[in-house]
C-alpha cells in the first residue's frame, strides 16, 4: 500500500502539474493558477502551453521537469497511448505516493494500461474524467467524475473546486475504471445527439425546409433541449470554432465502440457516428467543432 502525500494546508502550497494543454487542459491549468495553486504545465507542442505563463503557470520543457516536486499530477491528453507516453517520460521524476488525477477520455483498454503504470510506480491513481467542453472548462464549471482512495480527496478538493462546479464521487476503487466507464456512457449520448442535430439540419437543407421551422416546431416540448439549440446555432451561424473537435470526437466514438465490443454490446449508432466524423475530417473539418458532422451528409465538393 502506498502513502498519499497530502500537501500542507492552504491552497497556495498545493503544487499541481498539468500534462496536456489543449482546449481543455489549458483552461484547467489557468483556473488552477487563478485559484492560488502553484501550477506547472507541459504540452508536447510547447507553443500551446506558453500563453499560460501570463497567468502565473510555469511552463516546462519535458514531462519529467513538469512533475518534479509536484504533489498532484493531472493528465488531460488526447488518448491512452499519449497519456502513457507522457507519464513514462515523467517517471524518473515521479515520487511514490504522488496523486495522479487522470482526467482525459482514454477508453477501457487505455485506462487499464494507465492503472498498471500507476501500480508499478506507486502512484495514487484517481480516475477523474470530466464532463464539459471549452466554455465550461474556461469558466471552471466542469463536472468531475471521480473514483479514487479516500486519502486523496483532501488534497484534490481545491483542484476539483478550481476546475469544476460539481464532483461526482464514484467510490474508492480507481483501478476498476468506474469513472471512465460512466464517461463513455455519457459520451455515447452526447455524440448521438450531436449527430442527430447535424443530420436533421442536413435533411432540412436537402428537402428545402427552413431549419428555423424545425426548431420552432419542437420548442418547449419533450423533443427540445439546450444541446440541440447550441449545436444548431453553431451550424446556422457558420461559426464552428471548436468546443470539442471533430477529430477528437471520432476518437471518442471509436473508444465507445471498443468498450461495447468488450462488454458484448453492439454500438451501431456510435460506429456509424465514428464514420461520419471520419468523413467530415477527410473533408477538412477535423479541427472544427464536432457539429461539423453535418458535412458528412453531403459529398465533398
């Protein structure tokens, strides 16, 4: 059994390392620093991390440099392999008992590999994927799904409070991937609604139906929802600045399909959705918001 290192009282003394400063990770690092925590960040492409220096975040050149002396390491990288690569690079500077909050969406197989790494290096692993996209991340209003040992919670309270408005505790056993499993279930719903919105608007375009008429017809009823409105607004406004990119959504869809296969569950909608995201990416929409699934309904011009 490893001993969890709890930072001294007072959030200013809590040292947190963020590995991965993309859309989500950068916002999380910024909010951690604004909350008074000592924050170091690393990103494979250093230029994406450098703007954080203006917010008081120390930008490191390597994962090992980033985690040296940290009480808490938070990973927010693209997938399991990228996360494992970063942690392997950080390994020489990781101390046994360091708390590792794994916040990315890595899938079942990816998470299993991370749990093995944590065990081998004596780290205190907390399975902590987050719900939300760019704006909630920037506002510090993510929902944290977290499973991990009781000993880690006191140290993590100021971290989760800085990045989120709600933490859903899912038990003490991080290694079972309880939070990762729930995140995959939730993402399956999010991606299905995204494709549903995109296809409905594409069909409206094809049939010559005013999309405003569609939105007005469902307004206020059981078929209406805020997410439909948000994604429809992006498409109708022509601004697909990403809160969650199409390429990343394809990755998540394939993780959902793989999880279903492992559990003996056919995820036909998720599989078809992954192909839509792939086509949209091939058409040049990979770094746009995942609402660009819309374009997969049409042949590329």
